[in-house]
């Protein structure tokens, strides 16, 4: 196969994903496997990939990268926090000409298996390029995503092979207090899409002193239906009870708790925030936590390298997790 063959196969896959609708048996099966994978969450993932897997997008992205004639077996340990979160790594391996030894997450096995089976139907030659495995003993390189604990395990057991190992990361939003209702509504997407389970979801706010949170709560009100989702609401009520028992100051709108806390990672159903006095405070906070921050959402004219409100879960194909160029890594094997 050539890189052009892979691009053509991925484009057809994109067309097929666009045809999946609510009520499809695979969606029902996936939700049974993982209750976080609601039809809306799955459709969001399907639509994202159907929009990005076009010949134009793929060709422009891959034009600077080579396709190897000396393929290596690349172990791929996938996460399962949001639907199809491991697909980008699989595409990178295929686009670089290597062989993917895929170990799906038990939380996202249905959808990843569907993708691989569809690729086999599109081009049977891909059967020689993708293998679903339980063990990675023969892997010549590794791409793994997991918790901080599993990252230490991967570092130890794969210390002798080239590797990309990703740990926990979270994203933050910087507010100035002059955001429009439309911008705050867009920010709600950054917080709540996929229930806030992704590393690109905002889990922390930096706000100016005396910030009026009423406007923020008005902006996110459209997600009040999350209180009807059993797993989300259980998390929300659990942490609410803890804060009440500990008499911990917090704000609450019935489906999200806001708590002042310097930490970056807030529990599900909760959003941490910190006040800042001046712009340098923001820059200092970002610098102190740079190894744990995936992206920053806000006004690009105020803080450099910000993602616009509402765009955190719509990355380009060239937006690599942890700012580690996966294709460059694969090209160097």
C-alpha cells in the first residue's frame, strides 16, 4: 500500500461514519458497554471524523510526512474516556506505513472494532497493517495513553523501545469578564461535551477578581439536561454532599458546582476556579502547570496560543496531543 491508498481508504471511512444515525445497533451496543457513550456523544465523534477524513484534509496534513518501506510493529494502547479517542493515533500509524498492534480500551472496544472492521472491508490490504492484540510483547515502538499510574508502568516495561506515553492532562479557560452570552454558551461546549471526560475539556477557570458568576451560569444553562444522566448526576450529588458536610464554600446551579481551588483537575460535576489580579498571574499559572495543561481556551488577543471558545473538541488533524508530533515520531523509527 501507498500513502495515497491509505488516504483513499480513510476518506471512504469518513463517508461511512457520516451515515451512522441514532438508533444504529452499534451505538446501542456501545452505550451498553459504556454508559458515558450516549447517542449524542457518539454522534459528535462520528460527525467530527466524517468532516475531517476528506481527501483534501488528509493530503494537506500528510504532505510533509513520508511513508516508510520498512514498517515497524507499533503497539497502540488506546484510552476510552471519549468515543474514538484512539483513532487519531491509529490513523497516524497507517499513514506513516507502519503496522498497528491495537490494544483497545475496554471502555471503547465496540467502536474501535467497528472502525477496524470497516477499514478491512474498504481495503483488504489493511488486514496486514492492523492487528487487535491483548499483549504487546513484539512491539518495536509504543504509543500509549492512560493515567499517571499506567504511564509509569509503560515507561518501565517499554523502556527499551521508542515510545510516546501520555499522562493525565486537563484544559483551562481564561475569562476576562467581558465575554458575550454567545461566547459563554460556546464555553459550555468546552466544559460539557463528552460530559467533560476528555483532556481537551475545560476543568478549570481563571477569572478576574470580583467576577460575576451569574453571567457564567446563564451561559451554560442549556446543559441542565445533564441532571437527567444518572452517572453524571451521581458524581455531581456526591461531591455536593462532600462540600456541604465540610462546609466548603461553593456555587451551585443544580448540575454544576463551582469551587475556588488552585488545582487543575476538578472532579466530574465540579469546576474549579482561581482569581487573578493581572495578566501576568495568568501567564505564571499556565507556566507552572504547562506539563499538565492540554489546551487553553480564551481570547487569543489576551493570552497567546488560546483556542477560541467552543472549539476545544474540534481539533485539526495536525493538533497532536501533548504537543508531541506523532507522525514525526513514527517517521523517525
